[in-house]
């Protein structure tokens, strides 16, 4: 009966330091800390990057993403910490000695140079002979699909084209690492999606490790072999998009990457209490020695809605029940529908839930998403009553 329930316990906290020891890491960042004045901007950041791997730094504005990238590029100095690129200690090197390519949002192409000269520029200052550098530049131009724009100036190109040239220019001198700081955010959505697919394919072909910064979670999921989530200068979690989405280790990660319902509860014995009259079966085989405050986390798509008179249809899919609810709001978003559902007191009619220990759990509202097919099976409007079931939940420390 319980085969459908998947309860994740407090996940083991990952140790980025341990990962950084892996022998074949292309990049190892160890214990980076950075202050601006009194303010600690980066707090003991460690991670590593495998050969050819792409990592996305995701976090809210001001969380320290650009500062991390600027330190790697040599544009900013860390207060403490070490950086190793292909085993080479680089933290003391100047930017141009690091062999790292940086692609910013604003292209930064040379406006008075043609496209081909822009791409060849890095090779020129590295004293590559003219014929060789032009041949290399032509090859890269073809690779980013812009050969016919060879002799144009940057001002004559679209945003997406300029960014392709910037990437070709950065790749030209075979950098050991590429850094992208919000490189796609000035582009229109279609160009942006197309370009990031191209970049991903290009990087896989060239086997250049890369770090992308974005605050767009869809972009993060698509670009990153792994995602590192930064919050106020701290690395909250690093993992594959699947791990980070399905096993968030903190409330911040759960709510920043996708939507999540987070309800305070108490785990005692075999059950988890939510408020006075609502319980969920706790994880089997383990029970806390003493009552523990927890946060019960579930995603909008983890909820199943059923007609209140036939809640048994849920039974086949999940024995986890949150009882009855009332639909507050429905938003149609195309492939799916989003609902806000207020959970109703389960006990005798008229009896309101008392909040215990200051834990506000009475009449909490949960966010639900349903596919259009599920929505078709049970059409709902605001004001309708439903039965609310849960396919899965996760517990975090309270
Ligand atoms: P993000 O890229 O994640 O938006 P940043 O790394 O740019 O964040 O900035 C992190 C924090 O550091 C912000 O609070 C920002 O105001 C501050 N900061 C960045 N650069 C400087 C600087 N040169 N001097 C002082 N404060 C800075
Ligand atoms: Mg930034």
C-alpha cells in the first residue's frame, strides 16, 4: 500500500570540500571568502568542476554570483581561498594569465573591428601568425553559423548574433574555462532558448568546462550538469538539476528552485502532526527519540485533488490525506493549471483549529498544479470543495 509514498528524510548534507578532492577536477575552488568593507559577500565557498562539465550558479540578486565569477576571472581578489585550474594554482595570477574566457551580458565586442577581426583579436595578442589566426577565426565563425556576416561591424548585428561572436572570440584561444555572467538575459526569449542550446552543444563538443550565472531557473535546469544555489554569500546546495529539485536540503532551495509548500509540523512517534487535527504517517522504520519540529515540504504537483464525495479514488494512488479543502483561486497556464486550495478543519463542523505552540497551521493554503488532463477529469471552480491527497512529501529540520 505504501509503494507510492516517497518520504525523504533529512538528506545528508553534502560536503563540497570533499567533492573538491576528486582527482580529475578541472577547477577546484576552496574556501573562498570575500568582504566588501564590513560586509561578508562570500562565505567559505567551495566547489569543483569536472572536465567538460557545466555548472550553473543560481541565486537571487546580490547573493554573490558575479563576485564569485569575478574572483575566478581575476577581476577581484578574494580575502581567503584557493583556486586550482587543471591542477595549477591561479589565485595569484593576473586575469590575462589565467586562460579563462569571460562572456558578459553586454557582448563587449570592439565596435570598430569587423566580426572576423573581433574573433581573431585574442589570437593576435597571443602572437599567432595572421594566416593561422584568420583560418581559426573563419572556422569558429562557421561553427557559430555566422560566416556570411564576416565583414560586418558589431553595430550591424542583432543581440543574438553579437553574443555568438563574443562566444566565438572567447573560444578562439582555447580557454581552460569559460565564464558566462547573465550572458543571455538581454536577448528575446526565443533567441535566448536557441542560443543556450547551441552553447551547450558547442561546449560538449569542445569539452570546455563552463560556469553560467543566471537567476532564471528554467535556464539553470537546462544549462547545468549541476546547479549550485547561492544565498547571501553561502552555497546552500550543489547537485544535478534532478537532485536539487527533488531533494532540496533547505527551505530556501525548495522554494527558490520551483515552488514548494512548506508547512511547520511536529514529528512524534509514528506520525507527523500538522496542527491539531491533521497527521501524516511518518517515515517508516525511523522515529525521533523526542518530538521534533520539522518542516513538511511538498511540491504543487505532489498534490492530488479528488471529488469530496469520492475521496476513495485517491486511495489507489496515495494513502496520504490532507482532508478537505476549498478552491480559492484557479489560474490557467496552458499545459497546466495552478490552484490555491485552503485546507478546511477536519474535525466536527464549526470547530476551528487551534494553533499549538505558535505554529500557525490552521486553514493553511496550499498551491496545487494539475496537468490539463487531470483538470479535465475533475473540473473545478473557485468555491468548490475538494479532497486533498499527497503523493510525496519531504521533511526538513524545523
Ligand atoms: P549577484 O551577481 O549575485 O547579483 P554580486 O556578486 O554582484 O551579486 O554582489 C553581491 C553583493 O556584493 C551585493 O550586495 C553587492 O552590492 C556587493 N558588491 C558587489 N561588488 C561590490 C563592490 N565592488 N563594492 C562593494 N560592494 C560590492
Ligand atoms: Mg550579478
